């Protein structure tokens, strides 16, 4: 059976991506949640299960294979099951979807830094620095292009739920947490993501976690 090691559901955006990717596979898996940055974190992440990842989450173990990056987990599971579970069948749509997923994976450092994930909170909109605003606009433009060009088959970015939605799901939660105003089409997409059964499961589980990381508990952190 697959084994997925994740961090706090309240705060760990990369863990959410890895977890959604495994859920999308349809394969059974063991889920292990470890509280990030507690007193035992450094010692724990030096253990054998964490060693290949350099102490980061999520980590997927598949027998002797270990995959420790969210986008790599998507691709591993797509190869293991069915790539159509994750990527559009249409070649042109698939090219755009891959580009968007890769951009999400490697970009938006200002948004990540200034608007940390916390699915248990909702703050008034903070004062946003120009670089953060620029990244938000870019994300909304990508969403609009995907929906307009390839989203006619369903309510997700490329019609059906897939890898791109997995990669952007934590951004949806950030926009909610920090009360970011979005156009109507984006609000509809965000509602679709938040209404997904797996997102509800994740957010509900986050409410029950006993751990608190103070850094993420105020909008000015």
C-alpha cells in the first residue's frame, strides 16, 4: 500500500497538493500526519523515512520507491494509474495544463511568503504589496484563459478535476483566508474547489488538529 507523509493540514500547502494527488489516483494509501516545526521536527526529519526528501513534506512511499515533491507525486501516480486522471486528453489543452502546473510549482514567491496558508482562519484583506498583487493578477489571468479555452466540459479549470486544480487548490484557500477580491468567474471556480468532497475532508480535519504555528496565525505574520 502507498504511504503518504504530510504536514499540518491547517498550514501545509504542498501537503494538500500531494494528498489530493493520491486521492485522485483512486489507490488505497496510509496517511501519516506529522506536526511541522515542533520540538521533535528536526530529529524526526532526520529519520530514514524523511531522508530522501531533505526533511520536507509531502513524501510518498510506494514500496521501495520514494517520491518527495508534489508535482513528481502527480506524475508518478499518473504513470501508475491513468494519465487521463490528471491531465486533459486534448493535446493543446494538456500543453497548457502542464505549463500552468509547472508555473504554480516554481513561481509566485511573494504570494507564498506574504499570504501563508491557514485553512482555519479568515482575515480582512491585508495591505498587499505590488509584487503580491502582480502575482494574484497573473493567477487570475491563467484561470480565465484555461476556463475560456478548455473549461467547457465541466466546472474546473480544464473541465474535469485534475492536476492543475490540485496545484492551485491551496491558492484558492489563501484567497479565502485573506479575503482577496476576485471576479465572478474566479469566485465560481473557487466555490467549486471548496465544495469538492476531498477539500471538505481536508479542511474539516484541519479544524481538529491540536497544533498551532503562531507565524501563520495573523495576517501580518
